[in-house]
C-alpha cells in the first residue's frame, strides 16, 4: 500500500472546523428531533390543566430558538479554543444533553409518559449543569452562554412536575 505524496494529514485547524460543523449539525438535529415530536404540542399543552405560572405555548418556540443558538455558539467556542483533550471532556456531556433534550419532548408530548419525562428532565438539568461548568473552565463566556439554558431547564423541571401532578391520567 502506498500513500499519496500530495495528501497531508488534516491540520488542527481543519479538525477544529470539522468538529464545529458536527456541533452545529448535532444541535440542529436535536432541535429537529424535538420539533418532530412536538408537532401537536401546542394543542396537547393547552389541553392540560396548567399551574397558574405556566407560560403560553407561544413562548416555547422563540425561547428554544435562542437557547439552541447559545448552546451551539458556546460549544463551537469550546471546540475552537480548548486543547483537544479538554474539548472532548467538555463536549461529551454536551452531546449527552442534546440527546436528553430531544428525548424529553418524545416522552412528554408524543408518548405522554409524565413520570419518565420528569426523571429525564432532572437528568438533563444535571448534565446541563456539568456542561456549563466544563465549558466555563475552558472559556468563561462559553459557560455563561449556558446559564439561560440551565435556568430554563430548571423551570422546565418544575413545570414538568406540576403538569404531571395536575394531569395524572393524561401523563
């Protein structure tokens, strides 16, 4: 087997760009998977008994759009600025929280599994906190970008618990 003398191994810059493209693609994919599960979410959400502090269904789309943009920006910053080993350690929980994030919508809106959705969002909250902490150790601004997401998931945890409690036969 011979190697082509004109090919060169990928440069660190090429590798970082590929990782950033994968981050953006993975973040968009997670958002898309959640969107598929929530096609009828607005009607389902309105049909549930709500706590007095529950936001309008119209709030969720814009909030999630902003949060996904902040998440991807922070993760790309980590990939761009961290040494490879530190980036991998920070991006592993990022990938996990994307999967958990997408799964919650399926559990809650598509499959109506309130207890599982609650357990899952508690796990999501912990993984987002870990991700924010790891991002913050690499770049303070990257960790700060995840604070709104962490606060929203904390709110989502309380809302999930309240909705499950108020709608035990539906969820």
